[in-house]
C-alpha cells in the first residue's frame, strides 16, 4: 500500500503542474502524461497502471487488449467533490490479451463488451470494480455467444442497462446494482446485489432469462413473478428478499431463508417507488439503498448482516482502492517568490 500511495502522490504532483487534466501512465517506476484516454492506452504495455483524472472525456470506442490496471477517481459525485468523477464518454471493448487486468473507479457513459467477435472474446481473471456503466455490459462480444472466459469478477458496480453473461465460467458478482435484465449465466454467483428491473405482467419478459446452475445469496429482487421466465432453473436462492410473494421450490429453483412479499416502499431508505407496470425502478446517485429500519432484510443475510449492497463485512464502497483525494486547492498563478501554492489532502484506502 505504501508503494501505491507514493506513486499516487507523484502522479498528483505531476498533473497539478498543468492547467488541463492528463492521463498518467505508470510504467516500471516512470510516469508519463497523455492528453487522451486512447493515447495512454496505445502507449501502454502489459502490467502498466493508468490513472484517469476527474472530468468528462469523449473517448469514442477504445479497445483494451493488454493486461492493464486502470484507476479512475470514482463514479459517485458525493465522493468525488474535490476532483469530479472520472467520466469516460464512449465505449470499452475488453479483448483477448487483457487477462488479469482491472478497471475501477470509472463512470462509463456507454457500453462495455468482452471482445469484438468470437475470435477475441476470451478474457480470463478480469475485474470490473466500483464502476458505473450507463449502457450494457456483455461478457462475450454480443452477450449471447458462448465464451470460454473464466474467473470474471464484477464488484461494487452499477450497470444501468442489461448484463449478458455469455455463459462465462466462474463469474462472481457482488454488491452490484442492475437496472435491467440479467441474462445468459451458468454457474455464476450473485451476492448482495439489487435488481431494479420490474415488469408487472405474467409474460416471459423478466429480470432473469437463460440463467441456470447459479447461486443467489443476500440479493434484493424487485421484479413481479421473476420465475415466470425463459430457462431459469436449477438455481439455489438463499437469504434473498423478493418484492413478489414467491414460494420455493418453483420451476426447478430451490432455496431457503428467503423473505418474500415485501413492498419496495418498506425496503430502502430512499429509492424510486413509482415505476409504471412495464419499466424498471430507476437508479440515480441521489438515492440511498441502505435498508430502512423496518426492512425485514436487516441482519437477515447468510452471515447475519444486511441483505443488499451494504451487507457483509465489506459493504459497497464508491471510491477505488487507491488513495483518494478529499480536498484540492491549486492557485492559478505563482506568488511573489515564484512559488505555486498547491494543497492536496489525500486519504489512504484499506480496500
């Protein structure tokens, strides 16, 4: 952690000497600055670390086919008041060659896909953490094609659009908020997530489709009759909270210690409770998805903590694990002694 902290301070010091924000590339102890996200990706090599500053940046569609660790400053406005969020306006395509990489602390105003075709969609040991993706997330090039990718981790993130798993192997999803469908998963684990999708009719237009042999624990699921779906079977559901009055076993799904028939108005401290019959509950960063005091999901998870994103020993955090800037003040001119006064307050992160 000490090494990361010192590198981060050096990056902040370098960037502070320039009027415009720069993307910092850390390679073998050296730091180079670039004007665009595409440029810093092009000039990187395997095992490099990239630091994305706060601000909004149009990136088009960028392909990442190297093992890179990419840090933004975060996607949650209240946690990024000193820097603003790291907002990449465009799309990311994570392709073969990116094994072992990670993106964290980014607001991606666009989509993320694994691959551009079946020939480059296999990525192993990849992590998406503490990001927000405003469009869709596909774990294969189109979300439906079967992929050989394995050990994909999606942690503490928000996906406003659909997430299609491509039937990837060993997918671990925890402390996430999903605004639409969760489709095409087999053998995945979903823990402490919130599924906002809602459709009040008894059709197969449901939050889960083509989901089998998965484990669901401590999640909050708001859809109407979510098991009236296409190919959702052989899943295990333990300690989840449902808005719909589900009775297990149901359609080949089994589970225990689930809480059912809970109106959304009794679940969260502050959330959208006024959806129409055919649309999801909306997500904004102004909502508070902490469980309300009267919610039966409090301390009802498998480990005795809350269901949802703020449960477990390691609940949802909004900022990435690198040191975080809490305050920044940079004078716009030097003083009479030729000194540019810079004040930056940085806090370390335990995780």
